C-alpha cells in the first residue's frame, strides 16, 4: 500500500489500480436498435430516447446519455466477457489480492 496525501492505493508490479467499467449489450428481437449508438473505439455508448409528447411541449425530460467505458461488449459471448472482464480479477484473487465483480 502506498500513501499519497490522504489517499491510499494498491499497487502490483508498479501499476496503479483503478475501477474498470464495462457494459455488455445483448440485442433481442425487440431491442431498440435506433436508440443506441456505439463508438468506433468500442469504448463509448450513446443512448437517445425520443421525447414523451404526453408530457407536453415544454418539459425537461432528459433524452440523451453518453458513457465512456473501458470497453463496450456488443453481442459478446460469455467466453469473451469472462476473458475481458473477469479473468484478471479471478487470477489476482487466487494470488491473494482483493477483487470484486459487480453484475
């Protein structure tokens, strides 16, 4: 453990650890393809919802979201998800390091 002011962080082989964020998208037959755009970098996703006209002409309904992630897994297999997201965490946990996966 190294201390940097009031912050503590764990290192392994000289690298700084951080939280990684992934999203897996598995389209279905009724998936709203027109609402989601994927970045060419496979690290960003944009979501657009049409305004709900039942809420009136003037409303503050949010319609757009953009997310920057470590990786977007579009229609990925379970094997690819494990290799990309969990393999290192599981390996490090077996080596005695703390590891968390949130689904």
